[in-house]
């Protein structure tokens, strides 16, 4: 099973709202990623967690706050977003960060900020 | 020059055609190569990955890597309308687990 699940599928939020995106995988992968994807563009890396610790933060604004409660779960907490943050948010996982590089993506959460 | 170049298309072909999708790259340190298929408004789906030069086949799909030319290809045989999607190449160097993506090629297979 190579499934990564994400909830919700769609989210509309105002600029003053607080919401969270959730991601789950049961492949035993130890690396998990958040990406942002705009239309007709490739995914853009935001965060990487390795063994439940934040490994990479690609200079993402603090209105995005990641959390990794355990090895299977990844959250992205959203607060005071801007309309330009509207995008498809993708979660991905890979076996680990050394030797097995292929990433498996979830279906994404389509976020609209009004 | 971008690290990974991929023609955005669209590439339009008739059903049953052999499709060739390509990426070129400039970083000779890249050694792990992946192809993803992404349907509109969905997440990318890993199709193929390979670590070496040469060919790798999986059903109707063949991935080809030529490291000497810094050129990778994905061939789709007997293309179907359901293959209509954006195809992204991605690659990493041995020391990095963060892939560099091409911009994706939009493929349209018409009946």
C-alpha cells in the first residue's frame, strides 16, 4: 500500500481564521514533507520532517506552522493567511532520507483564502 | 539556465500513439530520477523511479536515463485518453533527498 491520505480535500477560510490540514501515511516512512503547488507549476517544498523532527523549513512565513505528532501523522496549522496563499497543499512521504528517495504524494488539500 | 528543463506542452497525440516525454538537466550530481503523473487538481502519482542509466520498463511505461547526455525520457506505449495528465520529472543528487522538479508536460490523448 502506497497511500498517503489528506484531509480535508477542500478548505475555504477567511484571512482571520485558524485551520489545520492533516496528513497520514501507514507505509512506515520516516520522512514527511509539505509542498505548496500553484496552477501549472511544479510542487514547491515548504517543510521536511525526518524521524518526527523538523529537518528543513524553506523560509516559509510563520503563518504556516507544521507539526509531526508521530511517525504517521503530519499537520499544517494555518493562521492569518493571505489570498496569495490559495493553492493545492500536498503532503508526501518517503522511506527515509538516505538511500530511498522516491516520494509518495497525497491527493492534496485545495485551499482558498478569501 | 534552470537545473531541470521540461517542455510544458501541451503535447496532443491520437489514441494508440507512442508518447515520448523528456527532461534535460544541468547538474551532473543528479543520480536518482523519478516520473510523476498528475491529473488536474490531484496530487502527483509516482510512476517510475530509477537510479541508473539505461531503461526500466513497467507495463506500457518505459523510463530511460542517459547520464552522459543529461537526458531522461518517459515512453508511453499504446496511449489512452486516460493517460491525459501532466507528467513531472524529478531528480535528486546522492547527497540530497529533496527532488528538483521539472515544470511538467501536459499530455492530451484524444480518441
